[in-house]
C-alpha cells in the first residue's frame, strides 16, 4: 500500500508541475483571459511541413475585434528575412495595405523576425485597436502598435482570402464562443 501511495503521489506532483492538459503557455495566459485552444494545423509547402500553428482565443471565441494569439512552432530552420518577405507577399495576396504600407511593414518585420530552427516558437498577439505583440519562445520580442499592420499580419492565416484555406479552417475549428 505504501509503494502505491508513493507512486500516486509522484504522479500527482508530475501532473501539477506540467499543468492541466491543454493549458496555455504563460505568455499566452498573460495576454488572453481564459485562453483556450480553438484549433491547430500545419502549413506545408510542396509536401514539407514548415510550421505547426495554433490559434488561442478567450471565452468569447474568435472575432476580429477581440484579442487572440497565433502561435507558430517551426519545423525547420528558416531565415528571419525570408519569413518577413513571405509574410509581406501573403499580405499582398489578401489585398492588405497599400504598396507603401507593405514596404514599411516588410522593413519592420525584417527587424523583428529572427532566424528560426526546428522547435522555435513565434507567437503573435492580436491587440484590438492596439496592434500586435510578438514573442519568441515565450519571451517578449517586439510590439507593433499599428492596428492596420495587425489586421494585415493575422489576415495571412485568418482572412477568408488566405492562400492557406485548409489551415484557416483548422485554426477556426473550435473558435465559436462557449
């Protein structure tokens, strides 16, 4: 009986240390009250997984006027400048911003996005009316206090005109209010 209690106690401690299943990372909890995972999916390019994406929402679910967090976990090594360039191209594809705005946004993103390796997380926080905040592996990376930039950036994944429609559907799978 004593050994069983010891193992039960150790198992309980391990569960408490890891937190509840599906619990949001601390930087997400800090930015989003009652955070919950709405959906997740992979972005692939010619059969290669580039990153895994997760959309975290609050109790009211996903709406364009509510805060949310998009977390990308990269599956391979990528140059930060290339991430910025791909983001600007996708913003253009969804029709976001003017040519001049996208050029400014590209320059800003090149200063924000670092080179990544397999397992690196970049999280973006949508702040309604306040722009976007970015985190690298849970640590503050940068803020862009420009609402138009934030709408354009997150539109890469969430705008109906996105080129990654199946990923958008996966992210929004459970995004309705609860």
